[in-house]
């Protein structure tokens, strides 16, 4: 229990610290939002008026508290360029990005674990060498290039899926998922390659443990030992990497969403940066930070599920 | 008729020959001891019978178990034999259980696999066998995880797994080597009872001649992958026809010559420990109450005089090593004071400790773990020289290292080798050379010979004795092995649950233990001479 409580507190503290850093960075960045909204022809008085309206002249700490308090009640402020509440923009986009990231995460796990098991149980033999060679390639190839190849193969040539764009969930679940499939694969493959290598080495280490021999001496066939005893023990490093990868996945969506013309958070933040719509950038970055922290908290919790030693005495 | 018959078994891994023409037979209800030093092929023989060898191993010859040709059997056939008709217990109980599964799951797993029993039925049987091995459900429910059990308890779980389906043959590979003597005696009793209960054959593998003699009807002695002698235990050990058997027996009973014994009270103490305690933070049970500390060492006082050899004996977890760490100023006492040559060392800063560190060195148990594998012997042995007031020049340093190596029986040419080029015994010599290079007054030795084979152990004990006689080094020997204490010490201190419960001259305490803890240690300690005498009576 104390373990979980400790993790929860650490996650909360991390979130607060991250919000301070994000806020501070945005403060340092050049560019006056009020000036930006009014255009360069506006008079200084007009700008000053708007600054006061927007609360930009208040002391730093107050502004931070106001902003952070807004975040807690999901009030992210108004976008400078679109003049709509940021939360509305985010709400529209998150239904694209979140499923995309989750599908990619699921895909990468679904590919990596079996490949890792396959390689570890054939350590040093042809199958292992081949699988790890492929993984090496997967690590080396950048995902946007991969995305282009996928578009060419499945969208242009085979015409199985759309080459880009998103019909919206109102068009039905299947068409929506179908348009997310290629970007998810492009995101997932490099991650899967890394994860497979981690899974393989974790499994190989576990397979040399004494308790594996105990399990075999019980009469369990090799395959059963692999699934029942080795896999769960090898999960800790795999989960760690999985948690770290989620952050990279989110970063990857920014590129991939641009390649596939997906109206997701990644594209939103990309556009917001070019337009100096700092409040949108700030909000989306905080949202991504929160997502990464949440996923890592989830990883910490799943450690405790996997390993009873972390649970502490009941 | 034999239950297990090994005929003409040879084994090689790659180009290395591991076993050569092994012959061995076990009848139902019989205990056969397989004795040998490390690397003699004991474990490989066992793993060949289980067919759990590494990939590249090639075996030839014949192994028949209950009419089945083991070497010719398919993997499926082996899976039905393993855990059902043949059970195996391994050496290291701390790592032999899967840390993420409950003991109930692990015991029931084999039962379910072999009998196709349902979960409830398998758990019921698991409960019964765990109760049989001394882990009753009231205290050890099936939902316990391995990390919640001690080493001895874990070994009971491993035995429960191996014996759950009443195998015809049990192979126990050094089942008690990692345990202290009291636990060892309990586990051996348990194995003996299980054998007589179901007329199981037992192949007991051990490097400890005394343990095997107490247990086995017959024994087979292995050396470098070959059987050197085999036969009834009593006859083999009393007649000792083969010279190697004699060597082994002598080495296990070896007492190094120490003409000068040192009696307490004849000099000013070198080391004084006064009322030392050490608390560790306990586990927090509630968020609002502070955790109750665990007292590892409780109000311990002792003295060691110059040139005196003192043994600190006790069961594992009694606080011996914690005490040693505090004496070496590697850990701070919660209360009490430690004085070395009259000067208090507790609470001193590192630079002030330099003179004390120079005169007080340490030898650890594991000669493999205590050296950096990437450094040459010269550098490793010279490590403590930075404690000298004046750092010796390179040539001088080489001289000192050469001298220290010479004192422990190694040559100056060994200086430019790496640790992996040495055997276990030689590595322990290296750590002794490292300990004596600064000419210390006191060496703290934490189980310095328990990882070594008997013949090597005898040599290392001789070396310790010689250095004590020649250089007048005082020892604090920390051990659970009474044979070592008897062979090496003038005085013995018995530690139990953090306290020193008995002290006195070694022979007095060990021949006539008064405290319960000391009596338990003495009663449980295997003794070759006693064991042979008992065997002689039984076997005529």
C-alpha cells in the first residue's frame, strides 16, 4: 500500500514541477501575445489595455496560480488565434491522438512480446539472428520514412486504406480506425523493435535463473516454463521501457499526424507553435506531460501487480 | 533390482570432457551419496539423469530409470518423468523459487500438470505436502510469496515441490550447503524421513563428507569426472582404500598446527567492543506511527588481544556480519563504542580512520565477488597501500606485493595476471595477501573458507594459522562452521539473536556448551569422526 501511495505522491509532485517548468519556459520565450492578437498596427495603449484584460500585467506568481488553477478545472484559457476556448480545440483533437497513441502502444506490445519470446527461446540460432536483425533495422529507420513507405504500399498501391485524413468518429468506428491504422503502424514499428530487444534480453536473463530450472524439474515442458515462469519475471524491464516509450510515441504523433494529415493534438501544437499561439502550446504540452505521468504511474502500479515484493506486507 | 542404474556414462560439452565412464546404482529406499570437490562432475551427473543439460552437452553410455532408457527418451517422456517419478532439490534455496508466484501456486503446479487434478484438489495436496515438510498452513498459508520466507523455509518449499507426487527417486544437489548447521540438520532429518516413508531412492550430492556419511548407505566419490571409489559408506571411509578418499577425509578433519596458543587476559586488548547495538529501521505498518526498529546487534561487548584468534559463531541472521561491519568501521553503531588499540573509532571521519584501517584488514567469504575482474593482481593486492602514511614508489610497491604473494604461497609472476586466471583457493590466497600487505594487527575474516573445497580449505586454514604464528596477526573469525572455529580459534563467542550468549576457551565451549544456542549449534554440526563411528556400528 505504501508503495502505491508513494508513487501517487511522486506523480503529483512531478506534475506540479512540470507545470512550473512549462510556465517558466513560456514566460521566457519572446513575443507578446497581446501584440500578436492585435497585429503590429495597434497602438501601445490598445496593447496595454488588452494586456490588462488578459491579466498579463499581474505578478508572475499570481499568473501562474491563476493558470494552474484553470488547468485543474479544465479551463485552459482562450486561443489567441482561433479565439475559442482551448479546451474545445483540445477536445476535438484528443479523440484522434489518444486512440492513435493507444493503438500504436497496443500494436508495439503485441509485436514485441512474441518476437522477444521467439528470439530468447532460440538464442543464437538463425531465427533469433533474423528477428534481431529486423529489430536493428526497425530501430534505425525513422518513422516518417516508414510512414511514407506504408502509404505507398497500402494506400497508393494496394488501396486498402486511405492515404491520410480523418473522417471523424461520426463516420463510424471502422472507417475512423481504418484511417488511424497506417499511422499507428508507422508509430509502433520502431518502438516495437526497441521493445523486442529489451524483451529478448530480459527473457534471456530470466531463463538463466535457478527457478527456471526448478520449474523444468517439475516436468513442465519448455514452452510452458517460458510462458508461465519466464515471461512475468521479464515484464519489469519491458514495462519500464513501455512507459518511457509512451512519451516518445506522443512526440512521434506530431510528425506522423503531419505526414498523414490527421487533425490531432500533434498538428494542433505544431500549428500553434508556428502561429505563436502560446496558450495553446502551453495547454497541449501540459496535457501531454500529464498523459506521460499518468502512463508512468500506471507502469508503477503494474510493477506491483507483476512483482509481489513491491506490494509490501498486507 | 536397481531403481536407477548409470552405466559407463560419459559427457562432454564441446571439446571438454566433463564425465568419464561413471557407474552408479540406487535401489528403492536407498540413500547414495555422491561426493566430490567443485568441478568434479557431481551436478552434471544429476542434470544428465534429469536430462536438463546445457544445449551443447553430449552424453553417451546408459542410464536406466525404472526400466526406461533415459538417454534415449524423448523430451515428452522426460517431462512425464520429471517432477513425478524423479524429483530434484537444488543448492540455492534463495533463488530456486519463482519470486512472483505464491508457494501454493508453485507446489500445486506440478501436481496439476502431472495428475490433471483440478485447482482445489491440487491445492489440497499442496497443503498436505507443505504441512509434511514443516510448513503448516496456519503459519504458512499457500498465498505466501518466497520473499516472505527464510532460506530454510524456502528449501522446505523446494523439497515439497520435488516430493509432492511421491517420486521414486529424489536427487538432492547440495541441499543444505547454503544453510546454517541447525537448518542443515533439520533439512537432512526431513529428507531421511521422506526416504523411509515412501521407500524413495535418494541421490545426495555434497562436497561435505560428514553430511554424506551421516545420510548415505553407500557412497560414490568423484574426482575430475571419474569415479575414484564406490561402496558401503562405513567400509569405504574406514578402510580408505583409495588415496583420494583418505585425502578427502583428512582434509575435512584438518586442524592446522598452532603451537603458540593465546590465552585471554595476558595483554592489553587490541580491539574492544563495548555495549554496541545496531538498529535497522523496521517496516512501517501505519502511515502515522513510526516504524519499530529491528535490533540486529544488541548490547555486544568483546575484546580481542594481540595475536589472539577469536571465533564469532552463530546461525545465519544472528547479527555476526553486522557486528563485523561495525568493527571495520563500515557501519555505525546505534549505541556503544568500539576501540582499536585504545582509540575510539566510532563516529570518526574517514581521514582520521586511516591508521585504524591500515592495522585492521578484512577477508570476505566470496573470493569471486571481492575482486574487480578488470584489474591485475598487482593493483588489487596493493589496494590497501594507499592507507600508508607515505605512498610507496612503483618499484617498492612491486616488492611489497611480491612479498605478500610469497607469504600466501603465490609467486611474483602472478602479479601480472587477472583474477579469473586463478582458482577459488588461489583467489582466497589473493584476498589474504591483500589483507596482510599493510602488516595489520587484526584481520576480520567473514566465513573465509565456507565457499572452498575441503582440500583447499585445509590449505587456507594452514595459511591463516601460519600467519598468526609468524606475524602475530590477531583474528576475528566469523563463521557458522564449528570445525573452523575449533581448528582456528583460542576463544569462541556464541552469538544468538544479536546477543553474545556464551564465551570461553574454544575447547571448553564446544565440548561443553552451556547456553541453548551453543548446544543447538554443537548438536547440529556434522562431525566426520562421529558419523563414521555410527555408520560402522550400523553396517557392521
